[in-house]
């Protein structure tokens, strides 16, 4: 209620100001025109002689003025001129000197003549007489001013006939508005039209505000009764309160835009009701129409180029769709095309798709709306600078990823050791490689690190699916090496997941100062990444059991001297509390 009262008070204040302005115009206009003849006669007599030296000096010395530009050399530029303004309306503009008179002096004299003519206007018939030097604008047979060919606006490709016709129309408009300003009934009619327009404007404003409130309440009711959800992969992305707040904000913005348009149209209409402010109202209306016209013309002009750009993008999309079935068959392993197989098809598809879209964007760029504007050029320079500054690391990572994919150093599903990390390769991406360790950890490594590090592949040398499991033990020289190899092979046979074919192998990798080093190598078949850690743990447990069964001491990790008795765990102590037999 308080907001409504404030709005009504503001509307009443605006209405009062406009009414006072109209009344002031109505009262002041007759008096001003009654006193004009005496002053204008004196001024016209003074203007018959050359302009005073001090006025000419001021015009010539004013920076950026018409006199200053003429002092530097002749006619003014086409976009600059000395306007002839009467009742806030520009009749014409002088851009060149004529018979030794500068444009500013010509404009001042023309204004004085027009004001004198308006004070004693008769029929108000405006005519244009053709002369050899240009066109003469006349009112009731009396000369008002003279237009030459140098006065036309060449920037707008205006001709002398068009300039004269426009000046004639403006003179007729000024004469009609002068008569209107002297007519009390016409001013009263403008004031009444202003009152009616203001009442309609206030009513529309209240209607918009009321509609916004009703629409907001309706939206809130719909949100309470309907279950609106947007979920991706089980995650709710759209919440009811957030959606309601967004819709209310959009509704408020739309109402503000509508209120701004209503206010603009109301102000333009009100200003157009009075002769003195009518040029301002016409400028407001013309500006809005020009903006709408420019937008519409721009859209119409952009449609053919936009159609060409869409055709280019459609061709690119069609080319990618044609190649997709081939890539799908290669990815399923149905066919192979030389260097393109299941390991490289995903990366190749990505590279080819990016190349096709980049080529299409380059081809369609000149046809995109606004591609030749300074804003578009600045955005292109900014993007190029950002890419050049930040692409070194990205390009290096991408190149490393391409090398890993196409050199087939590692593949998805293989068990590898990279630096100090072991695990199954889960994803070989463009920039990173993800592996999952036997403990369930997922590691993401930059491709440059993978490429610059020695990589052990435990899956590449096996027969079929699987990976290599290996471990090292050190046994004293007093234990026969054949017995040690047999015990290690027995421990491998007892371990679930270790394949009997190919058979486990034992290698003596070193003859150290105190003991030989034995390395057991066997193959296992995984069903998921974790079993390798489980298989290796079970293998270590079985090695300890077998060596304890045969009373053989494992010399790791250090060996200084032979003990009095061999260090091993007898079978009777294998399940000492809290351990329980399986």
C-alpha cells in the first residue's frame, strides 16, 4: 500500500511539473513574440553590416568551433556544421562560407531572420527557389536563408535538393508550432492529453506490478503442488527453492524492462504534446525506432550468412556421423585398420572430431554475425593470448598422451608399475592416466610423468589375460638351492589365482656375501584390479608356511652370523592365539 501511495505521489508531481511547463509556455509565448519585432528589427539592421571584430575573433578562437575550423581552411567537415536552431528544432546546418560570411555567422543571421518572420508570420507559405549558386528558402515571398552545394552532408550522401526539401519541411513545422504555441486551446488540449496519458501510464504501472505479484504467487503455488526434479547420475541438480528464486528474479527483471519501456513511451508522448518540447519527444521516439530498425535490419542482413554458417556446421556434423560407425566397429574389435585399432580408436576419434569442428569453425567464422566487429576481433585476440600463454603445459600433456596411446606403451586393463606405484590401468586419457592399486586406491598421473618414467608392464609378457606376480627371498648357502626352488614352486601351487600353466619359475638373481637371492615369477588371472595384492599376500603367506614346514630359515632382511638353532616357526605354533585355523 505504501508503494502504491509513493507511486501516485510521484505521478502527481510529474503531472504538476508538466502542467506548469505547459502554462508557462502558453503565457510566455505571446509576450515573447509581441516584443520580438522591435528587437529583431534592430538586430537585423546590425546584421546587415559585417559581424563585429570581437565576435568574429571569439568564433575563430573557440577550440573545436566552426570559426576555428574555417580559420584553418575553408569548409567544415560534412559531419560538423553550424546548426540553425529555432524552438529546439534544427532547421538546417551550414558547412561552408558564402560570399565571405562564415557558417556560424550565416546560422546566427538565419535564426534572427526566422524569429522576425515568426513574429509577423502571415500565410506561412514556404517555397524553394532555384538559383545558380544554390537554393533560396523563402517564406511568403521573403528570403530566409541560402543553401549552397557545400552545405550538404556528404557523409549521409545528401543532395542539395534533399537538403532544401528537409529545410522546407522543418520551416513549415516551426511555423505550425509557433501558431500552436499562441493558441490557448491547443495548449489546453496538450495539457489534457498529458493528464490522460499520465493516468493511463499510472494504471499500466499498477497493472504490471499487480500482474507480477499474481504471477509470483501462482508460480509459488505450482512449485508447492508439483514435484520438479532434474537428476543426473542420481544427483539432484534442480532444487525447488532455487528454481522458485530464479523464476521470481526472471519475472522481476521482465517487469522492470516492461516498466522502463512504458516510462520511455510515456515521456516521449508527453514531450510531444507541447511545441517547445516536441523535438525532444520526437528524438526519443525516433531513437527507439532507429534502434529497433537497426536490430531488425541487422538480423535480416545476417540471415544469409548465418544460413551459410549453419550449412558448414551441418556438413561437419554429417561427416562425423558418417565416420562414427567405422570407429564403433573398430572399438568393438570387429575390424582393424593398420595403425587404427581398439587401443587407439578412441583417441583417433577425438582428434579427428576436433579437427573437423575446428576446420568448420574456421570456414564459418567470416559468416558469423559480428565477426568483423571490433568486439569480436578483441575477443579473438584475447582468446589467442590466453591459449598461447597457457597452452605450453596443456600441449605437452596432450602430446604425451598421444605418444602413450599410439606407441601402445600401456593399455587399459594392464597391470603396470609407474615410478613407485603399481596398479591396473583404468583410463588412458588425453592429459592424465588413471590407475587403481591393489589396495583400492585410484591414482591420477600426468601423462608427461608417465612418459618420462620407466614403466614396468606386468601384463604384456603373459599368455592371454593376466599379470605377472613375482617376489624375492634370500636363503643361506647351507640350504640346497634345489630344495629352495622346489619349496618356492610348492608355495606358488598352493596360492589361489596362480596359474599352473605356464608353470612358475625360480631364478637365482644374485649370489650375495651371505646368501643367494631367489626370485619367484608366476602368472595370475585377475577378475578385478584388487586380486593382485591379494594373490601376492597369499603367495607370501604360503612361502612362509612351506619354509616353516621344512625347517628352512629365511635370511631376510639382515644376516650377521649363524644362530645356534635355525630360526623358523614350527607347525605346532602356526595358529597361536589369537590366530585361528582356517
